[in-house]
C-alpha cells in the first residue's frame, strides 16, 4: 500500500478540527438569550412589618365581619409574596369582585379581591343554603349579591384603615367595585405587586381573599414595611413624652430686620448714631425658635407693649 493512501497526522488534526468547529457552531446556534425580566421574585416572609399589620387585621376583621355574616368562623392570613400583576390576575376565577382603593398619602392604587367562590358561598349561607362550592363560570352577580359583597368589602376596608393608623396615618377610600378584571388594572401587567392572601372560613368551607399592592406603593414607608419591630404605640408613654416636651424651655426671638454695612462704616459709628431699619407695620417679620426660623408675623402693639401677630408657620425642608 502506497504512503499516499494514509492520511498524515496534520491532515487528521485538520479534519477533526473542522468537525469540532462545526459542532460548536451548531450548539451555539441552539442557545437563546435569557430574559431576566421573566423571573418572578417570590419573596415569602420578606415584609415583616406588613406581616404584623395583617396578623392584627385578621383578628379584628374576624370579630367585625361576624356581626355582618355570623356564619363566618375564622379569617386567617395565608402568605404575603411578590409576583407579577398579570400572574396574580390570571389566577383569580371569574366572576370575582375587584375593589379599587386608595391609601392616601401613599401613591398609586391597590386592589381588594373577593374570590368568586367566597362570594357565592357567603350569599348561599345568608339565605339559608349550604356552605358548598358550586360552578360559577359564566355566572354574574345580581344587584342583591353586589350589595352583600359591598358590605363585606366596606367592613374589611374600615378595619384595615383602623389597623394601619396605629402604624402610619392613612385614609383609605373606595374608588370603585369592578366585576370585569380588565377594568381593575392598577399597574402594567409586567410590574411587580405585593399580594396578601387570606382565607375566610364560612361554615366550614374556606375560600380566599386578596389584597394586591403595587410594589412602589410602599416606598415612602419602607422603614415600616421592612421593620420587624413595629407594634402598637404605648399611649401612656406617648402622653408622658408630650408632657415633657411641652415643659421644655426654648429660646425665642423676633428679628426686626437685617441690614448690611461695610466694616469701615461700622468703625465710624459713634454713641447716639441711629440705625434705620426699613420696616413698617405691613412688613413680614420672622420669629426664630432655637436658631430656626419658625413663624412669619406682623409687628403690632398691645397697650404699651410691642407684640408680634403670627401669620403662618415656616415649613422646614
């Protein structure tokens, strides 16, 4: 057999090298870019302040809602997590009740959702029926059913406002109750939301309710939401602190005016020289408390004494 019938080592390496490059090209062509925005950030137990607020809410709400619907046995907090708004909405059966609420002064709007199963079971037991689930697809709420759901929602919101105010002064307002989920959008579908899921036991049958908040809604009070040590304020301690603060002595002075002079002018001053301040009875003057400007006032006179009438406070930064 002639030598040319065999491949040299260089030829073998060249062939293997070309095949390897071809395989790597095929493998790389199958790799698709990964979109990190598709990841849902599920964060269970990561909002300890909100956990405390809702632990208090379920206890007080249970007592209040039993006055409206006596066959409600318990209300429990299941979990608090962060997900995408579209993901949350896709898991709600239809028809359900979507209540759009504001929590001033916090930005944006929140959503309170009464699951369809809970709505129909509550209505069933109110009129003497069984607390059992039944098919709800394609079934809309009647006006009477909407009224009953509204009473449930109003009670939940009122209790939530009372609980929140022990931690942060808010005012909750109900904007609307929607039955169409497309009208209940509080943010874009891909935005993250904080979802609080609770279970309501109606005569032995459990069904969920949900609070849904845009994640950015809590940015102004993130210290409260992420704190593990928030609690009910101690009224007696607060009263003692107020009493102590009110008994403190503070330095107060009234600035009648300011003028600028050169040093060479000041050196020429003699005893008896008059300094003219360009103010009159309509001029705005400043009351300074502990070296901080606090009030705008007008200069006046009461009997034989000069006085200052406060016009408005000076808001700090």
